C-alpha cells in the first residue's frame, strides 16, 4: 500500500472511534465526485472502511455529496447534475445511508460552479437526484439544506414531497437570530 493512504486510512478509523467514544449517533461523509467518477478504488476503500467501522459501532451513516472543484470542474448546474447523476446513485447503492443530502449549501455550490442558480433550479435538481438515490437505496431518506442565509432555498425544499430531511449547516452563531 501507499504509506500516505495507509496513515490517512488509520486516522479516519481513529476518528470514527473517537466519534463513538463521544456518544455520537452517526457519521456524515461529505464526498465529492472524486473518486467515484475516476474509479479510484484505493480512495473508495477508505470510505468503505469508515462506513464499515461506523456500522460495526452501531452508528448511522449519512452522506452529503457536494461539488468540489479540486479534481473535476463544471461550468453549469447542468454539467454538475450530469456528474452527480452518476455518482450519487453509486455511493447510495454502496453504503445504503440512512440519509443522503442531495443539495448541500446551494449558494456555496453555485459559487463553486461560478454561476447563479435559483431556488427553483436547485429544487428541480434535488427532485431528480432524490429519485436516482431512491432507486439505488429505497430506504434512504432524502435531505436538502444549506446555510441560515438560504431561506428561499429552504422554502423550496420544504415544499417538496421528495425531501424528507432539512439540514442546516452552522459555521458560526452570528447570523442566527436569538428569540
């Protein structure tokens, strides 16, 4: 094996063990299109090991696929959807997660794409991805969500029959109103 990958794999497994020790109930994987679209089995096996360790420990597994421009670059939501429609079902079929978040931080994803994408467009994307994930893993609950600044997107997702879980990514408390 590759010493760098071996150390990383060990660190990931130790992270799962630490999560278990802290009393967590789930592990969430925020994965990009790489390694799925490249068929990089060495990297996929790291995900496999994390999921296996999590399942052995009784943790639920949530996946939160997202666009990362590190290895693959897309110029539009349509291009991203083409890629996502290939790897969302692959990862869902492989891991049978309890939850798959099909839209992660819409404005962050649009910024990474370098385009403007409105709530209706993301809702359509979410609907199509939800169907593909459900075909691969029928018991997986479908989620969508974003940041506290994305109220219009939350409204669109909340109105969708396909979306069963809304997620809110909180990186700081400043933007949250205290009642």
